[in-house]
C-alpha cells in the first residue's frame, strides 16, 4: 500500500518552514508592504527589482540555506537535504499555502541548484554548484530564443571552438533571473545537423567577455525577473562545458522537468490559500441582508475550487511518487515518466488557473484590486501555463507516450 502521509523528516521541515515564515519573513513583508503592493515601487524604471526587494530576496535565500531549507531537494553529498520528489511536494505546499509575498524565495526556484547539476564534474560542482546550495550565488537557465521556444532545437545560438576555448554567439530571450545571475547555463548548437545530439551546454560566468544583459521584459506578472542575454563572441573556457559535447538538449530537458515537478505543491498550496481566502471573504461580506456565502451559486464555485485542490493533491502525489520510482535526472528519460510529469504540470497549472479565476470573481472589485493580492495570484497562475513548456507542449508529450 502507498502511504502518502508526510514522513517525520518532512513534518520537521514543514514545521521549520512555518516558523521561518512567521518569525522572520512576515516581519520583512510588513516592513516592505508598500513595495509589495505597488509595482511602481516594486520595480525600478528599467523594469528591474527595486534594491530593497532584491536585498530581501538575498537575505531570505541565505537564511533559508543556513537553516538547511533552501536545497532540501538536492542530494546530501552536495549539502542538500536528500528529500524525494514526494517529500518536496509537502515542502512546496507548505510555502505556497502562505500565498505570494517574499516567502517563495526561501526555496530554490529557477535561480537555485537543481539535480541536473549532478552532471557537472567534481571540480565544477565545487566551483558552481556548492555556492548555489549555500544560497551565496544564483543561476539562470538560458534555453529559449526568439526563434526557438517550444521548438527548442530551432535555436540559433552557436558555439564554436576558438583558440583555447569556445565562442558563443546568439541571443537568449525570456530568461528568469538573467539580470541578477552569477552563473548562466547556456544551451547552444555545436553541430546543428545532428538534431538533439547537436547541442551542448555551457556554464558562463556573468562577467564573461562578450556577454551582455539586454532588456528586462514587462510581463503579465511584472515581477522584474525576466530578461534577455546577448552573446557576442562570448568567450568560455574549454572545460566549462556542462556534461559532454552533444548532451546540451538532454540537460536542458532535465532542467525543464525540474520546473514541471515543482508545480504540484506550488499549485495546490496556492489553490488552498485562495480557497481559504474565498471562504473567509464570502462569510464576512454582507449583501442583500446576509453573508454572501449563503448563496448556492457562490458555494458551488468554492466547492469546485475544493475539488480542484483535492484533485491537484492526488494527481501530484501519485505522479511524484511514480517519478521517485524512476530516474527523472537521467539524460534520456523513459517516455512514460515524461508523460507523468507533463500530466502533473498541465493538470495542476490549469486547475490553479480555474481556482484563481473563481477567487477573483468571488471577491468582486476587491479581487481585481492590487490591495487584495488575489489578482496577483491570478496573473501568476496565467503565466504558469507558458514557461516550463506550454499546456500544448505537455499534451504533445503525453500524446507521444500514448503512441499517437
Ligand atoms: C515569465 C517567463 C519566464 C521564463 N523563464 C525562462 C527561463 O528561465 N529559461 C528559458 O530558457 N526560457 C524561459 N521562458 C521561456 C518559456 O520557456 C517559453 O516562453 C515557452 O517554452 C514557450 O515558447 P514560446 O514563448 O516561444 O512560444 P511558442 O513556442 O512560439 O508557442 C506559441 C504557441 O504555439 C503553441 N505551440 C507551439 N508548438 C506547438 C506544437 N508543436 N503543438 C501545439 N502547439 C504548439 C504553444 O503552446 C503556444 O500556445 C520563460 C517565459 C516566461 C513567460
């Protein structure tokens, strides 16, 4: 029988997370409340994060790493917590049940360590991975380009051997943490005729000659985190390939799988947070001589959100348990496993979007106002359905595994 209750080590971590949020992060959020509720303050004129927000992010990341929470998902041999994907469901859920403020920065997202870095050499792990695990540095993963989004191998960025190193040329678009990263994972074509075996991954330091940071995008989230990276004869040492030549596409897919599996706890946590807010609001809001919650039309919306949250939890726990039985961090992953994690992503992203849409509706004008924090989660939920592979690309992968 499969037991999905959180084991003791996970319960301890969840307790530590809740204390960290209550004792340290909530006071920081109160101090920065003006910045968090007003995007004119949250972002600078160039779209980047305001310095106090960036500083808070760094502080939280560092504190979380010191408490052993930031890299719970990484193997213990590199200083992580050794948690399974199923364990991490409860960790992500515990953080996101508090909504969106500063608390999400306590866990590694795109900017932190992930399991594909176990493909680095021992020397590279010391130099690049351990500072990420300790929360001292951050990273960015640069795969997407203007002409290569879902069609990853449509990318134009080329890497060629030049002298005693590599020369990279091209532009990467919509890259999370591009503006702030110390180290960048870049996927570039080395032998374009070889298809998926024709790409190689590189680690590029942020001061590499020929690398410049382009624009910061104003996206639906307006989170100041998405930027452009330009490689103009960018020089990279010969031994800064990540894995071997020709493995870049598979390493990139591994990064994307890490984004996919995180969605379970994130979406169900945010869904539960929104449902709690809806119940509380409709019980307290008076209209037509009583609380809004007495109207069955509104009750059913909350019942549907409850069902979505329960379905997300069940789907995520079962999918993550299945993924724990295989090896998601191999270079070539079993298509059935890909099907499982793609199913998890598309199901949870779409379910959270429905819950967030209902939450805005149930809160009326207040739900649309920046004061409520509800519309922000709605915008985040809408965003989730594109990065990490769109809804359609998850379905394309599932269809392939179904033999279609
Ligand atoms: C906030 C944000 C953060 C991001 N962070 C990163 C990052 O850190 N690193 C990184 O490398 N990238 C990042 N991305 C890019 C993201 O991964 C891509 O936007 C995504 O993969 C989709 O690519 P695209 O935008 O080029 O859309 P396109 O590929 O042009 O797709 C457009 C539409 O066509 C559909 N479509 C495309 N191909 C098919 C098909 N075969 N069958 C059916 N439908 C199809 C898509 O589903 C979509 O609806 C980020 C994007 C955003 C918005």
